[in-house]
């Protein structure tokens, strides 16, 4: 595409923004770019080859692993290992974190990656868009030693980069290194990502709310009160309900148009459903970098100190004023802050 910078060129051009990076973070982001192209190729032909349906086993979440889940996990894992950039990886599809010793098992790589390799996988068989979510930290344990759990249990405000790939009507990679949010669209004809959405900004307000209202009767009262507010005939309301069932897709639409996505606690999901480390934290980093907000209804997502690799938290994320209004309703029920 004429005069559009490619993702590779953009990463190199902005390498100076990466604190203490001597090119490793650039190389790491490029490996994620490569893996996303490989996964995109399979997602786009999923209906044509026997890669749909259940892989026949469950992941630690007790969810049936779809073949594309497993495939995407393997592709990202392999690419990260090959590029010798990371000392460890945690994934929704792996029970525990994976130690990556690197060349001659010297454990001298600086970064850890946490990822949901294929979010929204329940949509795979019905041709609805899915996504990959990734989060990158510098290790805190000594270089030259095997990575340890504490390297993965850092609060979200310590992320050095985060992003997602949305495999939709077009495939986009959206990421931040703490210097704004930038979106790149894949030109499938030549397999190159081009900068299509520089410096993405979340509208402060919006008219879209995304939540699975099927669980309404199980929601905390603050969520029920907020939904009633969204549905009232007043001041530019009622809002529109839009829920794809794929966090990456709902988040991406709301980032562009304005809106709020909520996955609260419920009797079905007492801690909420979304995982703090590789879903909520990366999306919260992106939301804040775009001028939006993300909380658990009470406290900022990026300040939650993780305790477990696969821990879940409630998520209220999107346009800053919409999340703020939802938090006003939640604040009337302080007991619900504990989950
Ligand atoms: P429910 C997909 O499994 C996911 O993690 C998110 O991408 C999505 O928003 C949510 O769960 C859908 O969950 O309970 O509404 O089907």
C-alpha cells in the first residue's frame, strides 16, 4: 500500500521508545507479528480443513480445547522459542508457565510473554471473529537463572508491551509499548501488516454496552442498576447492546466507536470469567494508553497484585466516562468489591 509504513518498519523506527531495549523487544514484537500471520492463515481456512472442532482434551480452565486453540498455542510458543527472545511463557492453554532456557540453556533472555493464543474460541466453528492477546514484561529474577513464577505475577502497570490480533473481516494487530496505541492491518495478498490506525484514541463517551445479559439474574446489584441506567429513555439513552462473545472483537469495536465491555462476577463465575494476567492486564494497558479505563468495578486493573497464574477478575473496560459511571453504581454496594 502506497506511503503506509509497515509494522516491521514502525517497530524499528520507534525502537528508541523502548526503555533499555537493545533491539530484543523489537525482535520479540516481530516474532509475534510472524506467529499472528501463521495463525491467521489457519483461522481463515478453518472451515476448509479438518482443524475445527474439539481437540479432544481440556485445558486447566476445564474448557474443551478447540483444535485451533492448540494450534495457535503451538505456533506462538514455537516462534517465541525460535527467536531466542524470551526466558519464559505463560499461556491460557498451558497448565503452568514454560521455562525457555535459550541458547545452551543459559537463561539469559530478558522478557516473559503471557498470552491467550486464541480468545473467543467458542466462536471458531460458527465463523465469528476471534483473537490473540499478549502481554510482555521484563523478568525480575536474575538473568542467567531459570525464570520463576514471580516473573509472571507482576502487576499490570509493569508491562513493557501488550497487544492483540483480531482475526475479523480483516486481520489487525493492535499494540502499545506505553507510547500510545497503534493498529496495523494485514494485506493478505502480500502478508504484510500496514499502519492503518495510528495513535488510536478511545472516545471518552459511547453508546454501546457489551455484556452477556443472559446471566442478568446472577449479576451483582450494581451491574443491574447500571444496565437499567443504560436502558432508560433519557439524555441520549437507551444505549445499544452489542455482544459478540469474543473479548478482542467487542473491545476493538468499543475502542473505535466508544463503549463499555463488562464481565462481572456472577453465581456462575464468582471471580468473573476473564483471566487477569493474559486477558485483563493487556487489554487494560491498551485501554488506558488510548485514554480509556479498566477496573474490576472498584479498583484499577493495572494495580491488582496477581497471586495465581490463571486467576480471574471481574472486568469493566472501555470509554473512561462509561466505566466511571458503572463504578458509581458499583460503589453503592461495597460488599461486592470482595470476590
Ligand atoms: P460468555 C471467550 O471465551 C471469552 O473469554 C471472551 O472472549 C468473551 O467475551 C467471553 O469469554 C464470553 O463469555 O460467558 O458470555 O460466553
